[in-house]
C-alpha cells in the first residue's frame, strides 16, 4: 500500500536505493512511567552535585540538544550557549562529543546508541545488550535505550562530578557502581527519600525499593513518548496525506537519488544505523583514556578495535535537523550549509576548516582546536574518508536544505509534556 502511494505521489523514478518503505514501529507506553520519567529527566537530583539534569544537554529549547559544539556538564552554570564555568568548580574539559538529539529513540529500529554505537542490542548475550561497562551492569533494563541512562550519571564530566566533591563522584572514583553504597545505590536512595517519587513509583513498581534500573526505565519511557517525531510534512507525504512544495520535492528527489545521500541516510528516518568515515574535523579533547596523551577520536574503531572502522561515526537520523545545530560528532559545523558542503568534498573541507565554524562558548580550552594543528592526525582522518567528491550546484544545495526542513515535526520539537514547572527535589529546573 505504501509503495503504491509513493509511486502515485512521486513517480517511481525518484526512488532508487534507500526507498523508505517500512513504517517505523513504536511499542506502546505506560503513561504512569512516562510521567515519572518526565520529572526524573529534568531533575538535577540525579547528578552528584545536584546541579546537572539530563535536560542540561538535551533541552527542548535546543531541539533536545544544547546548541553548542561541545557542552559543559558538571562545573557549568546556565544553559546552551550561555552556559559558563562555575568559578568554584571549574570543569576539567569540555564533553568530548556533540550532544545528540533524542528524537524517535523509542522506535524499534534504534538499536545502537552514541556516535560510536558502544551501547547496542546484542542478541548473543543473555541480557540482550552489549556495553563497554561489563556484564554486571546489563541486567534490569527494559530496553537498550534505558541502559543508556547509566552512562551520563556515572560520567565525571557529565553528571557525577570529580574526585571527592560529592558522594556519587567518590563512589565512581573508587569503582563502586552497582553494589550497596555504590553510585547507583546513592542515586536510588536520593529518589527513594522524596515522597512524591516514592508515591509515583508505588503506582508503577509496587512497594519494593527503587532500583537504579527502575529510574532509567522511566526516563526511557519518557524520551520515547515526548520526542516521537514521525509527523513531519515528509511523513505526511509518505502516508499520502500531504504534498511537499516543489523545492522540497526536488530536494527529496536529489536526496534519495542523484546526490547519493540515501546510500547512508536511508530509510524512513534517514539513517542506515551504520558507521562511515566522512573526514569530519575533530575538535575538542577527543576520546583518550586518562593515561593517554592525545586528542583523537577514532569513532567506531574504539568499539570494534578494527582498523577499517577508524574515524567512522554513526549515520545520524536527520529528523528536525534544521533545529539541532551544531552538526557532526564533535559539532564542528554550526550551519547545515557548511555541513552539506563538507559532504561534497570532505578532505578539502577538513583541510581548510577554520575555528569560526564551531560554537565553543565560555572560556577557551587548550584542547579546543589542537588536533587540527597536527598534520599527521589530520592526514589520518583524511585517509580514512569513504565519501566520494560530488558536484552539486547552489540551487541543488538549496533544494536539499528545503527537503531537510520538511523533516521537522512541530509537536515533537515543542515536546508533548514540555518542561515541568518544578521537580520533586525542589532543585532548579531550567525553562
Ligand atoms: C553534560 C551533557 C550531557 C548530559 C548531562 C546528558 N547527556 Fe545524554 N549525551 C550527551 C552526549 C555528548 C552524548 C553522545 C556521547 C557519545 O556519543 O559518546 C549523549 C548521548 C545520549 C543518548 C544517545 C543518543 C543516541 O542517538 O545515540 C541518549 C539517549 C542520552 N544521551 C540521554 C541522556 C539522559 C537520559 C541523560 C540524563 C540521565 C543524559 N543524556 C545526560 C550529553 C549529555
Ligand atoms: C558515506 C555515508 C554518507 C553519505 C553518502 C552522506 N552522509 Fe551525511 N553523514 C554521514 C555520517 C557518518 C555523518 C556523521 C559524521 C560524524 O558525526 O562525524 C553524517 C552527518 C550528516 C549531517 C549532520 C547531522 C547531525 O545531526 O549532526 C547531515 C545534515 C547530513 N549528514 C546530510 C547529508 C546529505 C544532505 C547528504 C547527501 C548530499 C549526505 N549527508 C550524504 C554519512 C553520510
């Protein structure tokens, strides 16, 4: 039926490889869980110092991201580009990767998370999940999206904080994560101690003690509900309900045809969920372990250990993409125009990259653009590039931009429940 509708609306010639046929599947949600997750998502109580919530880096004001290339977690004050250092608790570094938007993550096809897919569904394991944190931390999560929550709360730079500055940071530093007195336990106890949360959890899990996995399951339900985004003009067009403007249609035809975008950005959500090296400029601290001294981010290779995965990053879904700037795994490009031009000649674009493309507010860090001054590092990124040079006219680029604009879903951008006025901890909610 869908195939027939598409053929009817477009003529089949527009639809080469990457034809989006399969409707996404969104499993049903329990509203009591969603509403509980809503409060937890915006509540700084889940961060060691009680200052950072999930929304600090995933805020609807910035289309569920934070409006900067690389954000600041623990040790920052304020939101988005206005976030500055806390004078008493200066952050050690920026977060090494761009904060991704959270649209449609409740759809079943999203099975790998993070720019490098280091958390993914793995049917060969008893838990069904593979994470770099080890098997003891894989159980009790309702989904792989739920398992994702454990990362930010245990990350010193993001939410836990550093050294002995608070109880969670201390536990993380000593390696106490899941057991009694560990980081998860401390956070669950904080939630347990707030009567409004306890009452709400009674409705969902009964009277047993709240586990960290319960908290993350609620947050996952909330994300899946709040930011489901499959009602854009493009979706309506695919479902035969609406017709796109002529420039949007031309852009769509280009995207799924001649411009070759859909060889990676395929399917209903413009992603093959695969990993590709496209010579994105590397800015910021990079992903070195604490004892290493480099500012590299080798992407998927960090997960698989295979050299052919060097500098490959996950193909992002492009839903609401006109609102989610900056772009790329390190947020190297602040505008869609520059990002698309990068795709047309990746190596040349990498080599001529200038810092004014990025959005790195607060004070400068020494690591901000350091890798791009190291010729050998830049050569390595260039050598791995798998995206061929392609010629497009300015008019064609304008049409592609028009098409990307037709991927916006206003309901999801606004959020269905929105930012709560207050959270049970009484801590500040950034509006
Ligand atoms: C300090 C900023 C920061 C905070 C706070 C934060 N995140 Fe994130 N989030 C990020 C960054 C950066 C990434 C990508 C990291 C990577 O790829 O290595 C990410 C990735 C994710 C993803 C994966 C998205 C995808 O498409 O792969 C989800 C889901 C997510 N965060 C949810 C949360 C939740 C839930 C919380 C609160 C418990 C939270 N985040 C707190 C910055 C943050
Ligand atoms: C070879 C695979 C491939 C092709 C072909 C491709 N892209 Fe991409 N695209 C990617 C990858 C991988 C990224 C993310 C790179 C990173 O994070 O370092 C990306 C990033 C993007 C982004 C940024 C999204 C965000 O949220 O950061 C946009 C927009 C985009 N591509 C549009 C396009 C358009 C338009 C075309 C066609 C002209 C295209 N891409 C062709 C692989 C591809």
